[in-house]
């Protein structure tokens, strides 16, 4: 059984650097685990969670996509693929997983958090395996004094796709559904129940290869990735770690803490501090303070925690004394007399000047006066408004130059290849002139938002879509979408929520009120969770209830220029679908463009560079593709220039999303290769983007 002793990491490696707990210790469980495919799903009946994983298991049968009972599902899957992939590339024939004879699956090592399908896992196997088992030994992280203090041990998972059940020493400690969001389990009681130095940790994962009501994003259900779909990622794909925490503690954003810093006029920061596992009969209070560049700005009095929540507000406005004490380097990078950097003593956050405040929150037992917990995080003061056809950041019209970022790496797929991979992606995007990204069909690792806050990088948050609408889908998506919003809600870099992409899963919006109502429900659910950010309800077309009018257009530059110069053309049908859903007589009022809503072209480009018809090894015809093809880097730059200037110069759009940042498998329309190498001079692209932005600002400021 795997027991590779993990190492304690410094704070920069901590999987949730946006929420640091003072005095807490943590231990990474990334590394080697035992792993076994359970293709006949016999592990539970054989009680592997109690006995441990066997060294091997004989597979009696292999279910295939073409099994007679699944032929109807296959037909529906083909139809969905054909509809979504139209206009990309010719689809492969008989792209299904073949059946196989009886086989033996062996227990073998896997490197967590990499999925078994990718090379980095050490397994690199692409067949259908829906039930996965992981196992390793762990030790109690607490020392004697921590046990005496009553500190708890949490087992934390960044993300496991899709359904996970977890046992410790054969005792079920919890389960979670949802493949893109974090969860944590308190394993203290099981650790305390056995006087052992090592404990067997077992995880069973179920991830359907075929269920299209399961949110999966770009993870394909065919045997070979094609068009816009990629190799799937099943099982553990983000960090796993142990952490010691106080019994009564401050909760992170996933468990209810919300910090709002969008009121740049009053300069106030609003705290809604959630607390967990408070002891009955005890009274608790919280306090907070705000600092900027080492200067204490304000500190709150102690506030009662009522119904597991403490609410307070603090001023982020620096006094003249605070400002005069700031280091010269701070004032050089963000001069106080620059209205884009400061507002009456309030330091503003933007991509150009990502100024952050340091926040500390403390929880006290008011009977004893003892501090029981403290967390440290950051925030940025910035406002978002959407009106008069403009999207505004800190009250000023802002031209968003975003890339479509799907967060995919050649050796590790959805999991970042290394601890700095996410930072690198932000750096290369900014190097090319982008001021943000539309994170596409993925809830990203929390470290991405951490770096986006610090580097000044706008992020549009988006969940992985499913492809079939049903009551089960509604239940699944509502839960996971809520958890994804909570994960990122306290990050100033996150500025817009995208609920749905191109009607995926909502195939009958033309005449299905139930599907329309669910999009409306998602809109108002999101507004309830977060009224401060703009919402993009159905990115691309068939809008139902939205703050933004977004459209997708992969036309070449001449046609795109004409579209962006005409409101009628923008609002006209896209990919055979209306931009807004029509009225259904006597049933549903439909929707229409709000003249004050900002218009943004949220997908364009998708251009690859011609590399010939053969693959790199001179073998069969290459499957690499783009929506259109440039002859060379110079031609690509000319196309980019004409397109983005066409968007800005049309007089109607206030931003764009370029498809895409990097190549991904067969979709080779990135501005960088999969290895993050430039396909064309980044400085030249940046200059083009800056010229497009100036066209926009000249129009709106005159």
C-alpha cells in the first residue's frame, strides 16, 4: 500500500493561498497512491473499503458504447456532437469505444492529482473506466498539544470528477457529487477511534463516460477527441491534503464567508463572516482589520456572531498619514493623483494597477476572551457597472480584451502541470496584450484566481456544461454552479458569471418553457448569491435573461466588420439560432436586447496556421484544425488586427474574447502552442490590441 511520506510545503504551495489560517499546519497528499479500475463495479459488494484493494481483479465483461441497451443513447450522442461541432471539422466515423474480452485489472501506482488518462499520472490509459478506487496510508497530522486543544483534522479535495465516496479505516467519512468544485471531510473522530500510527484512506470515484446530463464541459464521450472536444479527465484532478484546524473556526468562501469590496465611493468593505462548528452554549465574537502596503487602515470592534455569522464593515480609505507613510515604490507604480489608481484615498484594483488590501479576521470565545482562530486574505476595491451600452470598471468605460482560456496542458490535461503553470498562463496572456480571460467550460484551481488578483487579470467564471436537459441535470447543475460561485466570490479579478454556453443542454429553447425557466432561475440564483457582478446567461445566442448581450462569430474579418457595425446584424441569427428567444404565444414572453446592455463579441478568431496535410511524423493526414486558416504568422497577425479593430471600430461592442490562448489537442487555433510557445510575436499582438482599445476609448470619451 502506498505510503510515500509527503513533505510540508510553504505557504506559496498551499492549495488555497487565498485563505491562509494562522497557526494551521497542512500536509500534501499529492504523490503516489494505489489505484485500481473496477470495471464491473464489484468493489462495494466485495467490501474493498474494509479489506483494502486487491492486487488484481478479473473483469467479467466490458460495457461498450455500442451495447444494445445503449444504442439509443449513442444515437442521441451523435446528434449532439453533429449539432455542436458543425462548422469545425469532419467528424470521425465509428468513433466509439470497442468492446474487449475478459481481462485482469491490476492494482498499480498513480500520481495524484493527475488523472489516469494523462501521461503525468504514470498510467496514461484512454479506455472507458467509470469506477475508480484510490488508496494510501496516512498519519494523524496533529501533535500531542493539538490533540489536547481539540483541534480537528480535515481531509480536503480540490476537485474529484464526478462522485466520490471516502473511507478511513473502513469507516465512511463522507461523499461528494460534482466534478469541478472542492469539498472537505472532518476525519478526526475516525482517527481518534483507533490508536494506530497509520490509517488506510480509501476513495471510490464514479465518473460516467456516457451520461450527458452530467456536467462535463469539453470532456468527450467518443473514443478519440475531435472537433472542440478533448480527452476526458476522470477521478482526482486537483490537490488533496490534510489540515489541522480549530474546532470552532472561520469558514472560507465555499462555506459561507463573503467579503464585498465594490463600493469605491464610500470606501467601505463589507464582511459577512461565516463560522463553523461553534460549541453550543458558547458566545463568539469576530473582529477584522484592513491594511494596505504595511499600513493599518482600519480595525473593527468585536461583533457578535449570530446564527453562525458575524457582519461588519470597515473603511478602506487611507488617511493622509497613511499615504505619506507609503513606500516610494508603491506611489511610483500607482500615483495618488492618478484617478485610475486612487479615489479619495481608496486604492483601486484594475488590470493596470492591481492594488490589494490585506485583511485579517479573528474569532474569539467571548466567555474566555481567547482567540480561537485567525485567517488572512486580500481584497481589491473595484466596482463593476453595466449601463448605457458600456461595461464600466471603477466608473470608467472599459474595453475588455479577453482570451478564451480552457486551462489544458498536454501532459496533465485539466490539472496544471506544475505549481507555477497557472501563473505562467496569466503572464503569457498579459504579454500578448490581453487584460483578462473568459475561463471556458472549467472551474479553475483556486491558485489561478489568487494570481489573477495579484497580477491584474479579469476573469469570467464559467461552469462545465452538460449536454442533455433533465430534472437530474437541473439538480446536478444547480448544486455545482452554486459551489463554483462560492469558490471564487471573494476575488476582485472575477468580474462576470457565465451560466450557459451556446445553449448546451438547452436544445429546445425555441419552444420549451421549462428550459427557459431554468436559465432564468440560474440568473436569479446567481444574483442572490452575488448582486455585484454582471451575468452572461447563455453565451453566444438564445439569451433568456441577461445583463450582457453576447454573441459568437467566427467569420473572417470582412464579414465580422460588417456585423460589428450594425446592431441589426449583431442581433440577427447566429449559427441558425436567434440572439434572443422569441415569444411563445400565451405561454412565454420571450426576451429582447436591452438598449442599455453592453454588447460583447465573446468568441471570435479561432484561426490556425497551415502546417500541411500530414502530421509531424509524416504519417496520416493531420486532424489539426481551426475555424479559418492563416498561411503563416504574418497572415495571422493581419487577420487578428483587422478583426479586433473591426470589433472596436464598429461603434457598438465594448470587448471581445479571442479563441483561444493555447492549442489543445487537435484544436490548434491557439496563439500559443500547447507547450506555451509563441506562434507569432507577442509584442506585435499587444500593439494591435492597444490600437483597438484606443479606437474604443476615443469613441466613448468624445
